[in-house]
C-alpha cells in the first residue's frame, strides 16, 4: 500500500468514527429531550421571565433531574437551613440546649419578615423559640440572634465539612458586616449556594444524617424537631401551592420546606413525603422580571408548576406525611 493510500484509509476511518460519535451523541440528546418530564420542565422554565436553577431527586429510586444545579445563586432566606443544621449539630455535641435562654434587646430588631421586631424588648426566649421563628416565619431578627449565638464562621465551616463547598452565610441581615467580606459578597448578599447543595442539605434532615460520625440515639428526636419546624412553614405559595391544601399549622402536612425571597429572587427547598418515597426539590429563581410581592408572583407560580409536574411524574399515587419521619442512615 502506498503512503497516499494509507493516508486516505486513515481519513476514511477517522470520518467513520466521527459519524458514529455524532450518531450516538444525537441519539442520547434525543432520548433526553423525548423524556416527558424533562420536556414539561423545560417548557415551564422557557416560559418563565427570569432564570431558574433546579435539583430534584427521588431518594427512594435515586431518579434525578437537574437544571443549572451547580450555578451559584443568591440564597436569600434559604441559608437559614444552614443555621438550623448548625443548631442541631451543636445540640448533638452538647454545646447548646433547646431550653437555653436567648436575650432579645431593642437594638437587635431588624425589619423584614418576622414578628420579633414588633414585640416589646428586652425579652428572653429559648433557643427552640428563636429557631422556630427563624424557620416558620423566616424571622430576620431571630436569624441574627442565632448568628450571634453560633457565628457565621461556624456555619460556614460546618457546610464545608459536609461537602457543601459553594454554600456560605456571609453576614447578619440588615446589619453592617463586622469582618472582611469575600469579593463576591456584594453580588450574593446574605449568602451563596447552589440548587444541588441546598438539596443535599435538606436531604440530611430527611435521612437524619447529622455530622459525619455514626448515628446516635439522640439523632431521630433532633431530626424530627427540625422537620416539624419545616412542616409548619408559613410561606407556602411556591412548592406546596398545587400539591396540598392543608394549613401548615395543622397536623398531616407532607411538605417540609424553607423559602427565600428578594425583589428579583424567589427560592424554595423542600422535603416532600409521598406514597412512593421521599422527594427532595430545590428551586432557585433569579433575575426575575416580576418583582412584586403578591401571592401570585410569577416566579412562585413557576416553582409551583415545576413541583406539580415533578411530583405527578414520580409519585402519581399522592403524598404521605409518614414518609417524612426521619430514619437515620449509616454514614
């Protein structure tokens, strides 16, 4: 065979390989697009006037759906899940107690969500009271009291220790920073995370996976307390909107969630108990055109529609609050 013949044969072989790779790549893309759930989710996201990051997982079947799941996003009040997790860990380690007193002074009060700003101060509450207010009413004053109690550095170190390398609590709410801030703090504000990492965090409550050590006998009670707080979430206009008609103050809700909101941001992260297992849904919307604070805010409707189609696809038999009961897993 001449040199030219060998060169021609090589070119033909290369072309054949390229054609095969193109065929298989096109087939894989076609398979993904043809999936009914993915198509529904993409349609909802394309209609939204803003950006969306999403991570959904069925913890029983390990089905996963992701959209921009690793893009860093503003946490808004969703970062309060990190403070809740730190509280559980410090109680577990004997460094804190649910009944320990937390003092509220007049100059602790800040505006925004919550009711502590409207109460007479000074006032003494328990740690459990303050954590409950932070989660159920997203109370900003309560959040700052807990940041004073535990510290941003402790929360951030804890997030890093469990593998959440893009999740940070930067500062107190509506208060000037007391230490040097990272360069990206002005962009993200209170905190930074990703849809995947917040899903990983809330899944730890559902799986009762505290610390990286072996489970202890005290873990189920701690996890149950956290989930009950999340079940009584006052803000239910996003993920729960089309899934459940219960008042969250009633018993029996199958959704444990934490929201976050800024003018152009709406976020919701939830554990959803179903008859086919526990689902995790983490949705962040940002750069939203609709910056209203009405109950029919477009981003909240988008999140609600996404939750509805995902739950219908993965758990068509409906919800089951019993699935929310935490069962410790081996680490």
